[in-house]
């Protein structure tokens, strides 16, 4: 789990190394991380990060789906709520 999580997280660091992140590959990495998850806290983390990845890819429907899954796990998460609002605003602006 930790190794896969580190790999998935590295996509967020790509620009620090002058590399363009391939967000679809990052989404797959978070999905694989989720397959290795046994705790709700870690499951929440994978959904949040996949949602961020899809937002970065401008795949807002996918982002919102993932972020709602995170919110289902932790209904009190302000972070998930804020990220959903952000993705919804970006989706609206892109139409």
C-alpha cells in the first residue's frame, strides 16, 4: 500500500521536476492504491486524490464522482465539500 501510494502521489510532484503529469495514469495509480486499502481513512484519501487528479485533467464528472465517494466515507469533510464545489464551478465554466 505505502509503495503504491508513494507512486501515485509522485504525479502531483511532476511539475517540480519539469515533467508534465499524465493525469489519466495518475488516476489509475490512485485506483490501484485503493485496491490495497483496508482502512476507511486511507480509502477516503485515495478517493480525494483521484478526484484532484481528475480535476487536474479537466474530467470534472469523474472528479465529482470520486469526491462524492470520499464524502460518503467522511460526510463531515470540509475538504471534500470544497473540492466538489471547485470541480462543479470548473465544469460549469468549461461549458
